[in-house]
C-alpha cells in the first residue's frame, strides 16, 4: 500500500490512557498513518516525539497543542479527551468549514470516544454531524457493539415481565458515572421496551425506597482499582434471571476499534454514525 493510500490520522488526547493506546494501534495498522498527536497546552510531552508516549520507533510526529496541529492534513481525528475539549475541537473544525472553504479539497472526519456529555453538549455534537462525518460510540469494542444488539433482542423478547438492572465497574480515575456504555445499554433497552430513560432511569438507591416500580431501569456503579470496564445487564423475572455481561481486559480493544472506525469514516458523508455502522450491523 502506498503512502498516498494510507488514511492520515490525528489523535486528540494523545498522552492519556486511551491516547497512548491509540498511538500504538495506529502504529500496528498498515492502512493508517499518524499525522498529528495533540494534547493539552502545558503538558510535559508537548514538543517531543509522539513515540515517547507509546514506545516503538521514533515517529517524527511531535506532540502539539490543538492550535499548532496540522488538522487540515488529517483524514480523520480520533478524540478521547473530555466533553469540553471534544466540543472545542468540533468548533474549530466547523469554523474551518465556514471560513473560505479551506476544506474544499478534503474533509476531516471525527471519531469520538469521549463520554460524559450533558444533554445540551450532546445536542451540539449531533448538530455538528450535519456538517461533519462523526462516529460517536460510548464503547469501541466489538463485544460491546454485539452486546447492544443482543440487549435489543432480549428486551424485546422478555418485555415488561422482567426487571432490568444495569451494573458497571471501572478504574478509580474515571470521572463520569454511570459509564457511557451503561447509558448506551440502558438506551437500547428503553427503546426496545418503549420507555424513556429521562424519567424511568434510577441511579442508585438508598434508604426507604419503596417497592420497585415496574418501568424503572436501575443503574449501579463501582469505581475501584484498575478495572478497565465491566458491564452486566440483568433481566430478572419470576423463577429465572438472564445476565448479559461484557468485560474488557485491555484498552487496546477500544483503541483498535476506534482506529477501525477512523478508517471507515474517512470518506463518508457528514452524518452521525456509531460502531454498529462501522461493523455493518446497523
Ligand atoms: P485520560 O484523562 O487518561 O486522558 C485524557 C487526555 O486528554 C489527557 O492526556 C489530557 O491531557 C488530554 N486533554 C485534556 N485537555 C486537553 C486539551 N485541551 N487538548 C488536548 N488534549 C487534552 O482519560 P482516558 O482514560 O484516556 O479517557 C478519555 C475519555 O475516553 C473519557 O471520557 C473516557 O470515559 C473515554 N473512554 C471511552 C472509551 C470508548 O470505547 N468509547 C474507552 C475508554 C475511555
């Protein structure tokens, strides 16, 4: 494969837990080439070769802050940062489109892995997808993507006779709860059962809660140690229980999935896609 055919990728949040894995996943993907490694202004890694973050051969791609990154040279940017940082990147890409057709000979697509968006922030992300091709998934693993399809099937078949409870566990550094993946699982179940997460979700229970209301979808959260990401959806009826569980044992699972999404979305039309589109399940 020639240099010309390789998809040119940038990573926002390159020094983070996921960013470092993404740099590795790009290095091992022959169809991809790293063009930009971006992290926060003031980070110690700014100005150094990005291989310092991920190991391996020198890449001759320095870590830069966003303002200095060669965004227009990238086909796809992969962002695993924090909601306000992701929205800042989106605003910059939209400004570039608005100003002087700078991207007329090539668009920049986005793969967003960041979680923890507030509803108003999600609206801005969705609006941006009318101008930019965006893959947005709370979980880039193949296993979780398949689990979402299985959950839809299970909820539709079991219906309202089975109580639904979702539990998740992550490492001590995670800043949002419940996880984006748990919420995505809840959304799939709510849609299949004709419920509304905004009114039917219960986030933790304490004290005299009263008996369980049938429509509720319960969430519980564990934060401990270095757990990469465990999720279980329990369907509990009279006389039987069904559990659908996914356990991630290494972050490379998410990173490889995100790089796969980045290759897939590079030449798509603007729109909001998820991993089910990338894997051909949607
Ligand atoms: P992290 O804190 O280790 O990394 C975040 C990185 O973003 C840091 O290096 C930080 O310096 C950088 N950053 C902060 N401000 C920035 C700025 N202005 N410009 C550029 N970079 C900036 O976090 P993490 O564990 O890597 O997780 C990042 C996000 O990805 C979280 O929202 C997490 O929930 C999510 N996540 C998603 C998946 C998935 O499959 N979708 C998997 C794992 C984690």
